[in-house]
C-alpha cells in the first residue's frame, strides 16, 4: 500500500531564469498592440481585369447588340418550307392515281388451263389396257424353271454320306497300321538299349573293376528308365499325332459337307432367281410398250399446255408493260418529289448554318476572353501572394513573441494543492502529469536530490528532490540527463539548462 501523502502548495511565479524573458517579450507585445499591429492590407484585394478580358467583353457586347440579318432570312426560309409554299402538287396527284391500281384485263389461257386441271380433256391413257392385260400373263418357261428348282432342292449327292460319317467322328482312331508303327519304333529303342547302351555300361564297369557294384546297378537302372521314357514318349507322340490328324480330317469333312449343302442351296436360289428374272423381263417389255403409249399421250398434252403457256406469256407481257409504264410514272413523281425535298433540305441546311456562322463571330472574342481569364488569374495569384506576405510579416513578430513566452513559461503557475507520494513510479505517474507543463526544470544542477523512490515503466528512475532556490518544497520526478540517455528527443537545452519536454516524455513513459 502507498503512504499517506502530504499536501503542499506550489509557487505561482515562473522560475528565475524565465522571468526576464517573459517580461521582455510581454513588453514588446504590448508596444506592438499599441502601435496597431498587425495592420490590414492597405491595397485592393481584387486584381483588375486584363486588357484582353476587357476587349473580349466589348466585342461580344457589340455583336449581341447588332444582331444578324442572316438569322432573320433563315427564319423566313424555315417558315416557307413548313407551310409548303415551295412544293408542287403534281407528284402527289400522280402517286394517288397509281395507288388505285392498274387494269390488267382477263387472261385468255385461264379457261384452257382450268379444263386440264379439272381433267375435262383427259381420257384413259392408251397404254392402260396393255397394262391390264399383262397383269394375268404367265411365262411359258416358268414351269420348267420351277421344276428344276424343285429337283435341285431334293437332289442327293453320293459323297454326302461319307462326309457326314467323317464329320461325325466315326473314323477317329481307326488306323489299322498305327499300332504296328508304334511297336516298331519301341522295338528300335529296346534294341538300342540291349545291344549298345547296356554293353557300353558293362564294359566300362568291367574295366574299372566295378561289376556288380551299386554304381554299376545305378547306371543300368538309369539306362532302363531312359529307354522306357523314350518308348512311352514315342507311343504318346504317334497316337497324339494320329488323333490330331483324325480331328483335322473330321473338321475338313464337316467344312466340305457344309460347302456342298450351301452350294445346293445356292443352286436352288439361282433357279428361283432365273424364274423371277424371266417373268420380270416379260413384264418389263409390256410396261415399256405401255409407257411408250403414255409418253405419246403426255407429249400431246404438253403441246397443248405449251400453247396455253404462250397465250399466258403474251398476256403477262402486256400486264408487265402496263406495270412498267406505271413504274415510270411513279419514278418520275418520286424523282420530282425527291428534287423538291433535296432543295428544301439545302435551304434548311443553309438556314441552320446561319446560326453557326453568327456563333462563329463570337469565336475570336471567346478565345481572347480565355486568354484574358488566364491573365486575370495570374494577376490575382500575384496579388494574393503579396497579401499573404504582408499578413505574414505583420503577424510574425507577435508569433515569435508568443512562442518565446510559451517556451519560457512552460506549464501554468496556478495555486495548486498536489499530493506527494513516496511509493513506486506507476503510482505517482498520474500525479506527475498535473505537475508538468510544456517543460520541466529537471537539470540536476538546479536540484537537491534526496533519494530514488521508484522507476517509470520504461525504466527511468524517479527521485524525491527540491530546487536549490526553494529547498523546503519537495518534488518527485526524473533527472534530465538520465532521461536524455534513454529518450534524447524528450530533452532540450535552453541557456545552458536542460529541460524535459513533458508531452514527449509522458507519451514514452
């Protein structure tokens, strides 16, 4: 817990080193106010217009007062065109007549075309009776072809029975010579064993004195096993090859059997195709004859239609001539109306240009006015700079005096009752804030330091001290030279005395 503070009353006068400065600068300020400082700028604060601006305004005023006869003429032209006084009514009358239509008359080919379209002139085609007679026609050759097709379908090929037997697998393994061939090959292997291999083994064993030994018996057994394996392999290979050969013959026989069957089917289908082809050819001849008669009939009808077409073409040509004449009249009317519109547009364009030409009369003065405006702005900027320089010069002495008084009179000198603590820095930091002004006289050369009572949060020590010119009044705070080591920006030296800048020190602390 902190100790109970005692209350002391601070001095109301600035420190001795600041008194002469404060009195001197207050005297200077009093004299300046008595002299009427700062003075207001004596000249005009608005720059005069440049000659270019004045000339441009005069030119524009003269043009506005004079007016323009071209604009009056343009207004009269627009009124005439709006009322239609300059337009001929003949094109509109021609177009109105053409809108009622063109009399094209009656087409002479219409009746004939209608008769053909309704079938009134169309009888039965001459080839129709021939087609009807051919519907029940029977080809004389068709009976023989049908009989041949039936014979082919029921014919029996003498080779089919043998192929069918082979294809069924009945002949597999029926080779009477195969067993003898196997026995012969196996006999050769046995003879080789008895006459060559075994005598060689016995001769070798006898030369080494090993007849009847286990090694001799082992070699004989291996030779017998090798011969037996070779004989079995011969039987397996020969019987297997024979089986494969028999299966291949079975598959070949089955393929040939199928081919013969397919050939019979194709022969039967070919006979049927010949029968159908013969009948179709006969019918085609009858159709050709009927189509030839019908073609002649259509040819005659086409001639008739061509004659009607010629009549229609002549009529259409007459109609086209009438429409061409109507188009010529309409084009002439449109051309005349277009010429009138073009002339009116030209007049309207000229009327519109009258206003533009009148506006162009202002263009030189407008450019001159822009130049004058830039000159006026420059003149006003120069004048404003002079006014600012005058105001600065008038206020600078007073500002310097105020700054020096504030510098010397750091912190207010009011009667205050301040509690003084002897505990840690964090506990008395708030109290110190009320004691410190702009600067604190913390130079150790002006103090009587009693003891260290704590530290600020940034590590700077706090001391209990009294000023040498007033040893009875006790204060708590830092020493300037120790603050300068940690926070050099928080210390200033005036007239050889180091002072602490309170705001900078308190912000860092």
